[in-house]
C-alpha cells in the first residue's frame, strides 16, 4: 500500500518476531521480541539464532530449542510454513553467565521466497504465554496451593505440547511417505526411453504449488523410422493423483497411436475417441509435433492447447498456430483433426509447453505468449537445458505456480 511504513509496522507489531536468513542468522527483530527476551537489538542482529539462544544443558526437558531447529530446517527444505506446538524454552538470562530463565512459546516459522523459489528469509513469530503459566493460580490461595496449581498447569501444558509434537511428527512422516509414493508414480508414468537418445532436448516438469508432486500434465518424446521423432505435451483438467492417473492412460495411448499412424492429426483423433471412454479425460488439451530431420519439416496438430513456438537463432519466433482444434471430446460428433506443416532451419529451437508456463489469472493469453516470446528472444543463444531454466526463472515459475507445468525444448 503506497505510503505505508512497513518498518514502523514491523517494529510495533505486538507479537514477538525475528527475521532469519537461510543461514539462520538473525537479520531483524521487533520490539516485542526484545521485550520478551530482555535483549537489545545489538545483542541479537547478526547472531546465529542458536548462538543467541543455546540449549540449557542443565534441563534436558526444555527441548524447545531442539524442536525449533528441526522446524526451521523443515521450512528450508519444504519452503512451506511450519507451526509448532507449545514449547518450553530455557533462554540465557541476560547479564548472568550460565543462568537460564523459563519461557513458554508457541512459534510459527514462515518462509519468504525469492522469485526462483528459494528461501530468502524466515519469519519466526512466537506467542508468549509465559506470564500466564507463571501467574495462573486461584486468587488469595496460600503459597503452597499456588505453587501446586502452577506445577500442575505446567505439567498439563507440557504434556499437551509433547502430545501435539508427537502427532505433528506422525502427520509429517505420513505426508512424506505419501509424497514419496506420488513422486515414484509420476516418474514411472513419465518414463520416456527415447528421450535418452536426444542430447539437444531438455524437459521440465513442475506440479502446481501445494500439490503432492503429481499432476495431470505430461511430456513425451518418441523416435520413429526414417530419422523422424515426435514430441508431445498434454494437460488433463485438475491436479493430484486422479489427474495423474488419467494422464498416464492418455500419454500411453498417444505414444502408441503416433507409432502406428505417424500423422499427428490421426494420432490426436484416436486419442480423442479413447478419451470418451476414460472418466476425467474430456477437455484434455494436447499438441503433437512430428519432426522430420531429413526434410527439415515440423508436422503438427493441436487439440485446444497453447501453440508451440519455433525460435530462430536471431531470436525471432513463429507461433505454430495453424492447426488448432478444440480439446479432446469437446465436439459431440467425431470430425477429423487439422494438421499443418512448418519448415525449419537447423539451429532453430522448438518449444512446447503447457498453459501453466504462460497463463496468469485475470490476464489474456496473448499477454502470456508475448512474455514467452520476449524471454525466448533475449535468451536465444542458450543451450536447451539453460534455456529451459531461464524460461522458468524469467516467467516467475521456477519455484512452482498455481497450475502444473510441462516444458520441452528441442534444438533442431
């Protein structure tokens, strides 16, 4: 918001906050955190968090520091926020060497990401309930009763915190196992043996942010007789395991169809007929391009998909948009699909992709296409691998996007 003083806002925030770099060095702190820890800004800024707040070797039950260390490293690994259960900390007592004082904190660690998806900072926020724990007792009761009630409250809070910590860890482990299964499934379905024969082809696959690392997008490279090969990308509606399962069936069917029929338009016709019998497959988009290296021709057909791009060594770009048809199963009656031919010169680059690479909410697709061709023109001298990385970075999706992304870059 224009005119808003974010530094003053951060300084005045009533909850204690630290800002950490990815090396866990404190780069900023607000006044509430200084008040809660009885520190000065000079005491903390520039210090590694666990040098400023080390473990208390005399109290093995105060495991908040160890749990915080695990949480911060989870944030660095997953690049997602991590909420911790209520923790008991012993923090060094300012001005007294080797002395510690008790704190009860409920922390949340939130990553701030760079455009390439890496962690730039971590915001460490705590809700401090120390005063509540230390003063909660029946008014007017004798000191012994107050002490007993405080000890009981501490024990209950600590037991609940431990139980929450255990449950959180079990959930994390279950989620990790689910991710591992999902990734193994996706890798198996995206196997493309012929791809290994093409040193000048780069592929990238990014699931939508927040997904299980699986999606309905796909890519494929298929070798054909006579010095020809086919490239395809496709996009099943939806995300997650169901979309990935449909993707696997359609990808396999299209791979088989192009081997048998060799004409991209006929292969997409067969795929469209097959899609009518697969639940969740209708309105899938796909583009198939056959590259004839002897004749320097690209023969292509497009079922409702964003156009492939042919980039020339001087940075000029042609959109392959002369054979565009509706998505699979969109027509009630079967109609032959169109096909077009584009000549190329050795050294040109073919780029095929799914819409997550270029489409942005509230924006016309033409704006996304202009952005894509602009980036291609600026990086036309890069190798396919470096060009693929540059596209993801320059288009702001290297760390993932709202939609899945499949990308194939072919140096012809």
